[in-house]
């Protein structure tokens, strides 16, 4: 059960949240870094690994910045150390816009990194650290654009809200999910949201930006098997473990049937037009009808293959605590991802039939509802205009992701939510997300926040207050300054 929230409105509560950052011994700020990148370096050095999270340390970092800029803000802490923060620039009556990113990051093992994942080390034009891409880098782009908009003093047509939340990497129930349930006042008048989920990449000489409009729906399950207990020296004909293993093998041998939902079909056809060697994606229905082609896609691009069917990955197994004891119970945890139109209830029914084992019960750990954000909106058109202006010849396309983000909490309320980052990420760096050696170029950070500011000026500044935009830039993935 969640504890009552603690709301803070000023610096008085910051001391209880801990220091804004705790640099590794011997670290120093790199004097060559521009302000936005220097802030990201500091942010990367704040340990917000989830578990346990400790996001309140980063909340203090943001709160100090808002204090210095005299921007009102609020914080919330559903459980000790699990803080989130938001600040609002008030505007006119048009639907408000939220800039959302999550503070927490997944664990990183320093043994497999070139630089310590909490060091924020600057090398060869890059900032290295856990969260550089997911999503502290995006958070700093939001922050710098938000601050620049505030300093401009221009009249706004809508509220603009900076929101940094806890717990996304564990499902968001202590972050965005908590705010949606317990602070609905924050969302009054909000109709638009930008979050993680899409970014840019270079295909040939063209920059292609993807905008996440929907995602596969997470359904986390625990399979509980029961059976006779006994001594390991005298195994019986069946046990909880053997029942569970046999059921999981049936699931592995019989994957869920492939099918193409409309959003995925559009995404595949767009990719086929843009990407060399992607001709099979031009006809998605034919692709899934030919097992050899579908198997080839699975080998070469597991992420795209995952968009063609419901999937379940076995991620955790638990049985006996001793090697010589046949356990009376065994469990397996499944990370299932459902296509955007799939009913979780009906999926569980089909899964139970596929497991075909009466001794196994299914326990739901997390279940979200599917939703799609339309591209027929003023925000999507603004994204098209700004990316075309800043990256002449670039393409913007709607995308479906196999992973999930906090956007689903807001889509459930009817808020249009897009996953978009102005960073252009080379394929060699994409594996750093939840992997080793995560990094982002300083060029991406600086261009990114300026692109985000251009977007805010386009979508949120009253027409009379808008300024001519900067000239376009040459498409490049960036890296060196």
C-alpha cells in the first residue's frame, strides 16, 4: 500500500532528499562542455538505478535549477526516496503540453563498461553513462528548451509542463502512474504529451525521425505450479518443476500466430520505402504468410519480428531452495507483450490453453490497456514542420515499438502522447540502451534542446511572439564536436 504523498513547494524540503549529485572521487566538470551538456554530465552522476531508484536525489537537482530561475515547481514522494517533479509555464486556453521523461535508470555492471556508468565521462565528443539515452539526455533537452522558453517571456497559447518521474523502469506505478491516480489536478487542461520512444537515425543521406504512436502492451505474468514434494534421491513421476518445464516447452514450440495490425502495417511499409534491404516489409501480409521470410526477419531484426505477433519471454524461474529437495511449488515469470489491439483477458485465456497444464495457475503482475495516438493533430504537424525546417530533406514517420513507456498512462485518459527525441542516434550506439557503454554525443544534446525549443515556439507561443527559426543543419549522427 502506498504511503501518503509528501508535497514540497520550495527548497525547504530539499535537504531531506539528499544531495543533488555525488560525483565519483576525482571527477571534475569538463570546462569545455556547453551548459546543457554540463548539466547532463551532472545528471548522469546522480545514481538513480532502479531498484532502489533514489529519484529524489535527482528531484533536488532539478528543484535547485528551478529555484535559480524563479520557476514555480512541485515535487511528490509516494515512498521515501521515490520522488517526481514538475514545473508549469502558464499560457492560454489551448490544450496543455507535457514534456515527460523518467529519472530512474536500469542497473549497469561497471565490469563491462569502458567508463564507469555513473561517471558521466566526456570522451571524443560523447558523454558516457547509464541514462544518457534512456532518458536523462532527453530530460536535459526538455529542461533547456523549457528554461529558454521561460526566459523569453513570450506569451503562450497553452500551458507547458516539465515533468520528470520515478519508477518507469519498473512499471511506473510510483511515478507517472501514481500522479495519474493521485494528482489529476496536474493534468487538468492537458491534451498533448511528448515522451521517449522515437528518435532520429541516418539512412543513406537522409535523416529519418520515428514518432512512437503506439506500443505493444505489457502483460507481466507469474505461472505458479504445484506438485508433490519429496527427496531429491527419490523423484516421483511428476513434480511442480517438471509440470512447469513441460508447459513452458509447449509454449516455446508453439509461438502465437503472426498477424499485422494496421499501425504495424503502415510502419513496415514506410520502412520499406526508406531502408535498403527492407523490401520484404513492403507487403507485411505476405511476409507473415511465408514462414521462411518471417524466420529470416526474426534472425536479422528481432525487434521488428516482435511487432508481428504476441510474445512471451521467460525471464525468471524459481523452485527449490535446496538441491536435494523436490519443491512442492515452482514459478516462472513471463514478460508478455501484446499487439496494440489485443485484449489481455482473452490473451490469458489463450495462454492457459497453450500451457495445457491444470496444475499451473496464472497470476497477473502488471496489465496495461492498449491505445493509439492519432497523427492527425496539431502537435504531429508541428513535429513535421520543425524537423523539415531544421533537417531539410528529412522524413518523419509514425512508429510502433515493442517496448513500453509511461505514455500509456496518459493515452488511457485521452491525452495525445508521442514518443519523440530530436537526437539522431547511430546504430552503433542504439545497443547502449539497457546495454553496455550507453552514451550520447554533445552535438546531439545541444542540437536536441534547440530543436525542442523550436518545437515549443511553434506549438506553444502565441503567433505574434514567434521568431524566425534557425537555419537547417546538415544530416549527421554526430559524435565529434
